[in-house]
C-alpha cells in the first residue's frame, strides 16, 4: 500500500470513529442546550444499547435488524426513565446536584450490568451486525462499515437539524432552551419537551452503540466510559449546545486520533484528546460554533 492509500485509509478510519463520537456528542449538546446538564451517564446508555443488541442476537437468535431496533428503543426508554426518576425531581436544584447525580447514574449502570445474574464483568463478543463488501480503488480499500457509519451519522445530523428548526416540537425545544420560564407562560409543556429531548439524545446513543459495536465487536460494562468522555470533548470542541458543532467536534477528534495512531503514537491518543480539551477551554471556551450564553440573576 502506497503513502496516498495509507493516508486515505487513515482518514476514513478517523471519520468512522469520529462519526460515533459525533452521534454521542449530539446527545450531550441537546441535553445541555435545554437544561444546562452535562449528562455523564450518556456513555453508559450506549453500553446498555450494545448489550441489548447482543442479547437479542445471541440469546434469542434474532436477526441483526431486530437487534438494532432493540438497542435504539432500549436506549430511548432508558434515557427517558433516567430523566424522569433522577433528573426531574432535581430540576430546581443547583447544577452541581444534577452533575453529581449524573455521575452516580453512570456508576450505577456500570456496576449493575456487572452483577453475575445480569451480564457479568467479562466482555461479550458481538455478532456481525452489518455485512457488506469493502470498496476497492486500485490498491486502496475502504471499509464498508466505515462508509455506513459516516453516512448514518451525517443523515442523523441533517434529520436532527430539520427536527429542531422545522417542527413544532423543535420550536418548543428552542424556546425552552432560550427561556424556560417564558416558554412555560406561552403554554409549552417544559416536562414533555425535556423528556422528548432525552428521548432523541438517547436514540442517537442507541445508533452510536450499534455503529461502535460494528467497528469494535464486543460489549463490556465500561465500554461507554471513555467513549462518553471523548464525545464530551468533541461537544466542547465544536461548541456544546450546537448540533453542527457536535458533528465537527466529533470528526475532528476522530481524525486527530487517526493521525496520532498513524505516526506511531497510538498509546498517546487518549492523552492528546484531553489535552485538546484543556487547550479549547483556555483559548476558546465556547468552542468552534458555540455561542455565549447569558446567566440570569
């Protein structure tokens, strides 16, 4: 394989992992944009989605399509349940309380799954979810899974943008994001809007779980921890609260990781990602496409 083919291959590898980061970052951005909450349990929702797909395909022997649907629906229901049980009662509490609760939910999900009568602590080998022939251009070969991952993430971003900008619920989401009190006075159901936001964000996490399991075919109790943290970095880099920013941040982090691995520094790629977070917070805290948000006192 020549140098050009290697570069193209690394770019697609970076875009593939970046697409997953972007999908997860979209969930972070949506929730933060509505209730200013950094939902650190979001990565563990992905872990649950991967296990649901594994259970459906291995324990019940159902086709991958059913596993994909189960992962997305399961993540959606779990996200809404977490919001109703853990976050809604603390809606008027200080943000620190919400943040601590989110971290607590994350640890709870990780440890609950590891119980012997649930899934156990060992990793599960994921069956093939997406089948397809790799695409070849001369000496260059592009993974079919990578192409599907990139296309799905871009379609998800476009559909989410249309939802937020063109639909009645999207207008309600934007109104709640701008001023929750004023939105409530205008007859908008804040509770329904927040629950809908969690549902959409968690559904994206379910899609991310499936795509991540295609690239790395195993499910483990801690698989969502690092993935969620990197997606958070992507959201901050792109501008947390911005849908296009989450996509840009995800792709940027994925490409950066691929570049670092290509030059032989793969052991440093996690450290470099978090170094980027520190730099962004120091230089441009609002991120690439973030906007300044005024605090009401």
